[in-house]
């Protein structure tokens, strides 16, 4: 089978002014300097040649890169649909005009809650007001706006108010993503996992509001796999449609793949992107169904959920090559269920806030 | 949501791009986090959603192109655009 990447997530930097405890960035950052402007430009051109159609510009906070408009321009000229995934800190009128001129297609702004006190507590930084201003400027500059709110125990009860905020900001899209437990979020999972009752109430609100706002705002609500019987079809399969390039240039089949300690990920500094996508050992390790253990190998869902998430298998079972423990057929599911049940009544521990890399080696 | 009328001028919604797949030539709509491959008739309709043609004008142009009666095409074009509008890919 000839695999083709459709979407490139470009993590331009790990630097970020926020400290969200739900961040899926790694808790141990890779060594090495951030890719230079010229290196990123080569990545975007090579990605377009491979068939990539979308480039998500993310981080960390991508606005921390002074060369962001230049990078957007290159991606745009290569034909990629460019989407800025940002906290909005640093997004002012000048920057918006530069990004517009560079050909940026759309902007996604994260919010932590609907009101300032809770939002700033979750972000570990006083950024809520800055975001409100930036979201309004984004609309005024003519960009389509996606609002992204990562949901967890501490904000999901305010879902109706969060949706009202996105409506007030005239977002076309609202992504309500229940926390995925990787990186910093995995460390904080006892503090972040909502209760079963919270999820049920949140799902009902999302369904009701999706109907009410049909044709005005698209609402995506992703239920957490810790509460599911079936694993998520993570990344639509390993090395099948998506690729991520991290700030140090390592190419990953998914943004959190560094959770899998036994894999070595090749860098765009050493290889062409096409070689890494098609030939590198890491991208081929979990492609297709050949690698699958039982029960996945004989499962009727094997080409639907692809055995679930490899990172989750590594984190929860200590082995990236076993069935995702979120699956009811996994021998590790009982242990995960134990954690979920304990969370129903436990008081949530304090957040361990995301830290930036200890030093910021600039390109 | 107002229903489409003869005077409605449908355009691609903000942030939606129509382009050919560089590898296959197949027509696509690109939008935030999304890719929609287009069949030929939807593509023909969207090529005319340029803000200059009204809905009646699009139906007329397509009827000339396909050598079909406008009244035969009308309901299909309306259904197609209404569906795309619900998905927020076109606006009028």
C-alpha cells in the first residue's frame, strides 16, 4: 500500500507563555536547537510534494517565532492550507496584517474557560482578556475563527457558558476536546479526568447546542476514550494520513509519539521528509495490520480503529505494541477502569503546571 | 437559516478553498481541519459560486452546459447548496 500524508502539524517551538496542565507536549523536551527558517521552509515544500494539503502551525506558541509570517508565506506558496493554532498571546493587529498578507487561511484560538478567573487559573497565566481581544481582532481581520477548549474536570461543568462565549466571539467552529492523557496531561490525569456524571451532562449540552447552532457554528465534541469500550482510531492509523515535525526537527507519526521510548525518530536535519515518511523504521513500525498482536489481529474492527493508540499502550501497559488499554478486549483495561472508578469520588489533586524547556536554544 | 431564492448569491464560506488535488487532479474543498473530495456535479456548481451569479444564473449556466431543462436541475442544485451551507462551506 502506498501511504500519503494529508496533514502536517508543524510544532514550531516548545516555548509558550501559558502553563496549561493539560498540555500534551512532552514533559522531557528533546535536545537540539529549533529548526531554522530555511529548515522549516524546506519541510513545507517537501510536505507539499508528498501530497500534504494542510499545514497546522502549532507549538508551544507559534507566535513566539519572529519568522512566523515568512513560514506561513512559504507554506502558502507551496499550496498548503495554513491554520495557525495559537493561544493568541502576541496576536495583535500588526501581526494579523502580516499573517493575512502571507496568505494564512484560518486561526484557531485556545480558551481555558468562559470566565477570567477560572481561565487564568487553568492557564497558569493571566491571559484570558488578551485572548478575548485577539479573537475579536481575528474576526475583524477577516479570518475564519475556530475556538478550541480542552475539557476536563475543572471546566466541563461550564460547557453551556463556554459555548456561549464561542458564539459571542462569532467562531465558525468550536472544538470541545476532552483532555487526551499524554505528556503533561498524563502527569495531571487524576486532576483532569472528569467524572462519569460530568461527561454525561457535557455530552447532552454539546448535542443540544450543536442542534441549536446548526449552520452557524460547527461544534465538535470528542468523548474521552477512558470512558469508552472501544479505542479511538488514533490518527486514522499510524503513518497513514498525518505527520508531525517537532521543534527539533524530529518527524513523528503523531504529536505524542515520543512517549514511545524504544522508537528512534529521524530528523529532517538528516533525511528528506519523503524518506522518513515512506522508509524510516519508526513510520513503518505500526503501519497496516501486520504488527498487530491478538486480539487486534483477528478483530473485526482492526481496520476501523487500527488497534487504538500506540502511545496510550506505551503509557498504560508499558508496551507500545499491545492493544490500546482503552479497549474492553485489552487485558490492561481492568487497571484503567480501576483508575477511572477511583476518580469518581476522589478529590482532585493540585495541578502540576506545564514548564517551558529549561533553556531556549534559538536557531 | 434563510432558504435559497433565485436572487441568492452563493459564495464559498470564509476560509474555504476550492482546489485541485496536486497529485490526482481531483477537485477538493479545503477548510479548517477538513478535506472534502468533490464529485463532478458539485464541482461544477461550486465553480459558479463566485458572487457574480445568482442562484437562477447558476441553474441557467448549468442547464446550458448540460443541455438540460433548468427546471430539471433546479431542485438538485438547491439541495446541493443547502447541504453545503448547513456544513458552513458556502454562504449567501
